[in-house]
C-alpha cells in the first residue's frame, strides 16, 4: 500500500480501534533540559503504555483484525522483547494461543513478562540462527498467523497512533524524533506527523552500532546488520523491512546516530532528573539532543518508546563513571 491517503485512513481507524484499549500516555517536560538546550522539548511517554512500550498499539491493531478462524488457530511472533510482550498480552486479552520466538540474550524482564501473559516462549541463539528461521520451523504447517514486529501494515498504523495522539496533546511542533529499529514506529510516526503538521521535520534515531537503517536511508539500498552489539536491545533488528524501508525513505526527513555512551547518559538523565525509567532504545531521542547529534531548536517532540529494562542493566548504567 503506497497511497498516502490510504495510510492516513489506516491510522485514523487504528486510533478509533485503540480508543479505550491503549493508554493515552502522558507528556513530560524537563525545565532543566529546556534551559540547558535552549529549546522546548516534549516527551511522549510510551514507557507508561501497557506492557511498558508503544508496541501494544501495533499488536492490538493487527491481532484484533484477524478472522475468527485465524484467532482460533493461534498466532506466532518473534521479538527481542517489547513486541513479544505486546503480542502475548493481546493474545491473553483476546483468548488466543500465542507462541513467541525470542533470542536467548533478550532482557530477562521482557522474557518473564511474555511468559507471564501466558505465551509459549521459544528461545534461540542469535549467533547460530535467525528468528525468522526458528519461527518458520515452529510454524512449518503455516497454521499460526505470523504477527511481524514491524513489517505489517496494521502494526505500522497502530504505532502511528502514538504520534497522532502526541500532536493532539501538544499542538504545533518544529521537529519530531523517534527511535528506529525495524522502522515500524518511525514510519508510522512520520506518516501521522505529516498528516497533522506538514512542515514538522521527522528525524529517526539509531545507535551507531546498529546503523543499518541510517545507511539504508542515505544509500537507497537496504543494508543489514545481524545481531548488532548495542545496549539498545529494541533496535537489534537485522534490517528494515520491505514495507518500512520505502515508507521511511519517503516520509522521514533525516536519520541520525548516537553513541552507546550518549544512550547511557540519556537513560541516566531520565532517571535522575525526570524520575522516570526508560530503556536504552527509548532514550535515543534524548541522546541525540543531549549529544548534539540533532540540534535542539524550537518546539521538539520526542517519542519515548519503552521502559522495559533489567534491574542489573539499569544498575550498571547508573553506576558507570
């Protein structure tokens, strides 16, 4: 689906479908940060969404539209964590049997939450195989409906509702920043933002160590980076997808990358100065502003994508010199 009007309609329909189901998450500001950077910065706190991440929006929007027979057969998904939890929770809410393929290095908190929602979790070693291969083996008879984490039109539309809601809350923005893993949140954010604010610049943020989307964006060719060693586990996707890649190129204005150190400093700022827990992937927008990768000017919206972080990882970040 390439038509802009079709995408806008899908996001509007997703917003209606999610009303009263997804949380309308709060918007935070930090006067200290605004003073420090000389800009007005708003944070859309999807770390306070159900399952602690924006992923609930896309998962519910996609799964709720399956046919009754598809729901009865069950669903399968693969994810390092937030999509896993989201699919598992939606499966529980709609009484659908759910299988989740997760890497064995996924944060423990995310795996435990996925199991807690009643999903069957299949672990694999990302050094030995890919999640797609494991999912294919688990679903060899194609009995289960595959809910991809980002390369799914209904997932993308659901993710776009966060920005759609955000702009309703804060009004005009000069710039919108969103993290990028596989591009589902970023493409949905870009389409929703341009629907409401045609002149707002949309910038995708990636870790330097997982910069496949940035390379793809600027080269026009799809790059991949299997199992990148970044602390931002939500961005450890191999590459953007067949759907998200062209959407990001068409609707996003820029891509920027940030260092691992900048990500950790942003997580610390959220914790110590804003009294909120944000996972490394969710801190990418703030990392870009604080490090100067993106110049802070005017009114800026930042999507904080999630807050699911292991206690030990957080402790390591907070105590690091």
